[in-house]
C-alpha cells in the first residue's frame, strides 16, 4: 500500500528493507528520544518480520510506512501507527515517527503525519490518535502541535534514558 502527499511517497515496508530499517534504528540522532530495547541486527530482523507478518493479517495491528521523497524515491524516515484498540464504534492508535537528521526542518514529517491521520480516521475508522513524547523532544512536540494534537497528560519520570528517568507527555487528537 502507498499513500501520496505533495512531496512524499509513504510506502509499506518490504523484505528488502532490513538494512534500511537498521540504519534508522542505529542513527544516534533518531534514537536520542526513542528508546529501543534491542539495537542488534537480529533485533531489527525480528521487528521487520513482525511487521511483514502483520501486513497479511485481516485485523492489522501495525501500519508502518517508509517515507520517501517523491522526486527521487530516497527513503528518509518512517511514520507509523500501532492500533491499540478497534471495534465497530471506532478505535485508538499510537502515532510514531522518525527521520534522518539531514531531512529535518523541511516540513516533511508534518506533511506525512497529516496524511496518516487522515488515513486513520477515514479509512481505518479510528476515532483517536495518541502520541507519547519525551518532554525534552521539542521538535517532535512542535510536530504534534502543528497537527492539532492536544496535551492531555504528563507522566513524571516515566522512561529511563541512559542514566536517568525522564518525563513523558501524552498528546491526542480526537476525530
Ligand atoms: C521529530 C522529527 C521528525 C521532527 O522533524 P522536523 O524536521 O522538526 O519536523 P517537520 O519535518 O515537520 O518540519 C517542520 C519544520 O520545517 C520547517 N519548514 C521548512 N520548510 C517547510 C515547508 N516547505 N513546509 C513546511 N514546513 C517547512 C517548519 O517551519 C518547521 O520548522 P520549526 O519546527 O522550526 O517550526 C525529527 O526531529 C526526528 O526525526 N527526531 C528523531 C526521532 C524522534 O524524536 N521521533 C519522535 C518520537 S516521539
């Protein structure tokens, strides 16, 4: 599946993307505020497999897309949602994203996220999008606010980062 925006192609992962996904995960600028437990190549392989297996399911849990520039198909990052709950009355998903630093500050992530939210509300019929963000991650908080997401809560000392516990903010957008 592909989703198009003005400047981007959002395409789902394929078996050929193992090295790409690993390059995202070991990028220190990306992992500064994203806390992955297992950064080994085998860890990446199992995450990719889980995603690819899920693509074949009728009731999917994950919709994760590689963000590519439309002009030259270069992959620059990832955006995805994990479905937390879904039934005939609606559903809730958690939004996540990251991008190699050389592509920051062009509006790409806000553009991608805007389309993903549209997809989640109109195609997947969800009613709420959530995001959890390290309170120090100012760039990501700006993206969430630009999308119209509202801060609903702050969890103090919620994630362990390197040598200390950090606060996490919870943002959400209701349809
Ligand atoms: C979070 C992250 C994706 C944000 O990247 P970003 O470049 O700030 O976000 P966008 O791509 O939406 O770009 C927005 C910026 O581009 C600017 N911009 C420049 N040209 C633009 C254009 N043509 N259209 C729109 N915006 C443009 C905007 O003004 C905005 O700048 P500002 O933040 O100073 O106001 C990036 O910092 C990242 O990957 N971080 C590491 C991973 C991470 O923390 N993920 C989130 C975990 S919760």
